[in-house]
C-alpha cells in the first residue's frame, strides 16, 4: 500500500511539473527574415537569430520583441511645397527601406516609421525649394538621387537603411496645368508650321531650279510636251494638233531619219 502511495505521489508531481512547465514556458519561433530582441525583467539581453526558443515568462520574466528585416515601401502623398519660383505644387514620394539594426531602431526611436516619414518630408521640402517649376520636371531623377543621399546618413545611425527614395507624382494647380497644356499645344503647332514651311521652301527651290533649267534649255519644255502628248495618245484614238516651234522641228529632223518611200 505504501509503495502504491509513493507511485501516485510521483505521478502527481510529474503531472504538476508538466502543467507548471507549460504554464511558465512558451515557445517562440523566429522566421528567417526576422530577428528577436530578448528581454529579462525589462532589460535587453541579446539579439535572437532565426530559430525556436523557449521563453520563461512568469519565472524569469522574459519577453521577446520580433522585428521584420524585409525591405518595405513607404508612400508619402499630398505634400504641398513651394518651388523656387513660388509655385505651390503637390508632390508624392515613395521610399524603399529596411531595418538593418533592430536594436538601434527600437531602442533609439519611439517609432522608427514616424521618424523616417518626417525625415523624408523635411528633405523633400529642402530640395524642391531650390528648383523652379520647369527644373522640377526636367531633373526629376536628379532630385530623387539627392533625396536618397540626403536622408540615408541621417537614418543610418538609427538602424534604418534607405535603399531608394524618389518623387512619384507632381500635381500642379489647375490654372497652371491649363497654361502648360496650352503651351504644349502651341509648341506642337509651331513645330508643325515649321515642318510645313520647310516642305514649301523645298518645293519652291525645286520649282525655281526647274524654271532656271528650262530657261537655259528651252527644248526641255518642248520634250516634256511631247511626252505628255504621247501619254495622252496611248489612252485613245484621238487626233492631237499642237504647234511646234521651228527649232524643235529642226531638232527632230536632225535626230529622226526620213522615212523611205514605199515602192
């Protein structure tokens, strides 16, 4: 009987230990693209790499904060900014970034996404204010490069890496859009008029050269007339009478042999 009681006691202890163990411990799995920050009683202990860990919450007061290390996109829209020539434009930008130091990002900043948002806003305003409205469209890629280079060192110390940042959209005021649209149409019309003028000039030059050539060689015109008559004669049985100058007749006589009399 005493042996049975001891056995029951051992089984009860094992069951209680299992129950307490499950209550006191929890499993934490950190995926490949994540990192974990392990804390004990509120103090940072170490950085956890991908893997599975047992955390003793009630006993050791441990906790884990998981940080996603993948590249992310931040879109900032509706930024009203004055250009160098005092034109109010509305811009939107997009930035590709990732966390490279989760300890710095969480310990140095209250909210790293808010911090990055503010830095991008300030940098965009500072850069755009140095450009006129025309330059804003012509050097859009250059402005994007400047934005990336300006923000990158400021956020690096906080564990954030800017991969690329740039202007996505430029929205002009309604009146300015209409003016620019009219300017584009006027430019297209001017180019079309220039092309037409060049074609007309080329035609006039050709005609002038032809007139000069005919003036220097009058027989060319007569030969053209003969060609036209020959073409017209091919179309039907018609009798065509036209006058020919003596010089053309003499020319034809010298070049065309007389017909032999029929016997």
